[in-house]
C-alpha cells in the first residue's frame, strides 16, 4: 500500500506533469472505483489542473472552476503515468485498469488495481473535506507545526498498542503498516508496547524516529518516476517485508507476526530484548 512518502512523491510528480494542463476525458473502467456521483466524473472535463495536494494517503487533483478528483490507492492500487495514452476507449474487463484521465496534450494517467479485493477509491467532489476519509484525518506528521509536544498530546489520550496507534489515520495521517514497522525499529520499541506505558524519554525517541524515518523516505522518493516508486520503497525498508533476513543494525534475524489480513516485522534484539513476540492468534501478546 502506498503510504505518506510514496503519495508525497506522486504529488510532486503530478505537480510537474499535470498542473497547467486541461483534462479532456475521464473514463471510469471499473464501476467499483467510483464512490461519488454528484458531481459526475465528466464535470472534470474541460478544466485546467491548478494544484495537486496530499491529504494523508489521499491524492487531490484540483481544477480551475471545477471539482477535485480525490483518490485513495488502497492496498493494490497504483497510478501509471503515460506520456502518450493509447488510442481508443478502454473496455471494461477483468484487467487491472480502473480509471483513465486524459489531457489535451495526449498524456495522462491510469489508475490500476491488482488483486481480487477492489478497494481503490475515486471521489469527485467540490471540496476534499466532503470525502469521509479526508475529513477524519489526524495531523500530518511532517507538518511544520507537528512538534514533539503535539505528538505527546495525541498519545496521552490513547490506551492501546503503539503499532495500532501509529496506523490510525484519525490520530496521525499517512503512516501505514510498512512505515510503522520501520519507525518502531528505528525507535527500538516493541510494536505491542502500550502507549500508556511510554515514558517521556520514549515518546521523544519515538517522535524523532517518526520524523526521521518519514523524512528520509520522502527524500529517497523525491524525483523518482511514478513507475519506479514501488521498487524504491522496498529498497529502503529495513525490517518490513524482510522476514528471515538479517537486521541491518544488529544482524539478528528479522521475525514476523501474522494476522488474518496483514503481518508485521521486527527485530527481537533491537526491539524486544531478544524475545520473540507471540502470535496473537495463539497466545497473549507481549507488551
């Protein structure tokens, strides 16, 4: 799933390639992708793109005098840029193409989604805050006003495991499964540690790890073409998706805890005092 760094890189890329161009066609290919119907997608046609913004993991394409196209790529979605779109109208089918946006110069982009679970979402709205997922977002962790005091205040009202708190978009916008693993590894903290048990020193260390991990990931992704962002993300991860590999910090074996629809990775030496974490489905989790 694209998270804050990849969506920020897509925002940069689309700002360079979309802004100043006119949208001439919007072609929904998969009906499931459209989550709004008023205004219709055709309301975007004939309008110039004026800005591309990011709200957490949402991309927001704004137009002059027209609506916004807001999309969430979900787990299997992606944006594929094309300097020259294929001729003709794409046909609905079983392929990954979900929606196509064409510009006046022949370029444009496709929104695609792999897999059988169709969660890619496209909203055409007059105001991005009309999208429920955008309206409920917490603060952006890379915003200038997101300081350690604000972070500590958010965690102070929580009584749950820190992994879940970091992934809660209503608490902090933009962090998902992968970067929460990376942040906790950088902070040398168990994903199952309870927020209520954090000391001020631990909160400070977690805040520093959060900002550093996301900032470095954004910098790695900046300037990377849209088609290469997935590979760039994977190459920069230290523990997430690296079960069985050596930890780059201490050399211990990266381990995994699996859930019904996801998994997390961690280093026992760096994060849990050398103790493997129990599988939630079989026994009580370590704190």
